[in-house]
C-alpha cells in the first residue's frame, strides 16, 4: 500500500485551489485569453517571490499562523506577515521589466496593474472563504498616473502622403492599406483589430457591418462603414483578394470560414496564411505611418471626430468609454501642447510673424 503512494502527486493546497478558482472566474467574466494569461503570470511570479522568502500567499491567514505559534502571539504574527506580504508586493510591483536591451523601469500604470491583479486575487479568496484575514495589498500605496499621458494623434497633414505611398496593386499593400484605414475610421484597439474574423463582416446594400466581439471588458460593439467610403472600399479590395487567392493558388489561404482571420501573413517563411500577430501589425504601422504605436490610430480617430464637430457623448460611444469623464480626459490629453494664444503673445512681445513665402510665378508662355 505504501508503495502505491511513491511518486503520487500531492493534493492541491488551499492556495492552489484559490488561484484556480479565481482565474476561472476572471476568464468567465472577461472572455479574454490575453487577460487571463496576464493575470496568471502576475500571480504566479508574485507567489514565487513569496516562496523564496519562505511564505505563501496565505501567510497572513490567522488559521495558518495558529499552526506555528501560541495563541497569544497570533495577532502580532499575523500583523508581521501582512507587512511582509505588503512589502513584497510593493517591491514586486516596481520590479523592472527585462528587455533585449536590458532592464526597463516599470511605468506607474504597469505597477498599479500588478497591484490591482494581486488585490483582485485576495478579494476573491477572502470573499469565498478560502483565505481568512484581510487583504494585505490594500496597505500598498498606488503610484500616481497621468491619465493618457502617452496619447498622441498622428499629424493628419501627413496622412495623405503616407497612405498614398502604399502600393495597393500588391497583396501586401492592399492588406496594409485596408488595415490602417479600418483603424483610422473606427478607432479600434490593437487587440480588436488583430482579433477580427471574417464572420464579423457583413456586406449589406449600403454599408459593411463590422461586429467587434473581442473588445475590452468582453463587450460586443458594432461599426457600419458606408460602401462608398474609402475604408469600406479598401476592405472590399482586400476581401476580394482573399477570395481570389482561394482559387487555384498553391498557397491558398483556405476556404471561407467565419472564424478565419481577416488579416493574414503573406510572408514566405512558414507563416503564410496565419493570423497577423500583434507585433506584425505594430510593424506595419511603423513602416507605413512612422510609429509602432497602433493606439495612435485610435488617438487620431478621436481627435478627428472632435474636429469634425462630434459631441463628446458621441465620441464616448464610438470609443467605448464607460464614462463621459474618461472621454473628456482623453480628449484633453490629445490637445496637450496646443496654445491658441501664441500669435497674440507674439504681438504683445512686439514680434512680427514671418512673412508667407512667395509663390513661384508661372512661366510666361511666350518665353
């Protein structure tokens, strides 16, 4: 009988069960595999940090402490363990991120995200009664974050030249042009663009209806693109190429399927026909528009809507923001750096604006 137990996997601990249940609940709520993977990585890495210190996630649980100290010492030991976990969380949140070029300092938003994930785990475990005590992460102060500090729209005056330089007679050019125009006309996030599937596109008499099922927060939303508009035309041209590529091409992307990706790799390196990765879309944006930040398309979309006269409530709806206040802060950041009073200041300083450059004269036809 004892021999049967050799090599047997030990039963999961209460912490193991808490993590599994919490991740399952998060996965059910968000519906995002990326979010689930991020949460799993954060809680796993933090737990490893604690285990290196000889404690686990439930170190401050009074039930666990009672197993090791006298009852009169439980209160003091619980407080000490809470402090130890909180300090470990504070250090973990600020842990630099390794990159190919060395360690990179963690942005305040990233540090706060790590703490929010850890706090979410403890909140869930305490509510379910898997862990007793208090949430030690509540003792860690969050770092100040400037809302949308990195929000920058593209210079719209350069867009015609940059987009016009794309050779849409080639498959790669058609794909890139359609992808960028869709982003500029819908303001969708990178993950939403990358996750777009053919079944989400419905071509009607006057519009292409695009349903976004993989949006932030697991919500579903919809955009309608007028068929006569440039974004719809670019998308139709790309979809036509996809359809033609299925007819006798040795590298055919395969028959139409609702779950087939809209954006595929065209590289001959073994990835042909596979969905474009988030990194590949960032590279397209950098090569075509000069920035790898695909979110700049969303910033440009929001700013252009405002300049077109859209109400803030309409912009909020298009961006999918939960509150009008969020959209207000978003738009305010996109205006940062602008000063409409500079011409007036120059006058007050007694300075004159530079003269307009003289336009070249037309050559005399008789010459």
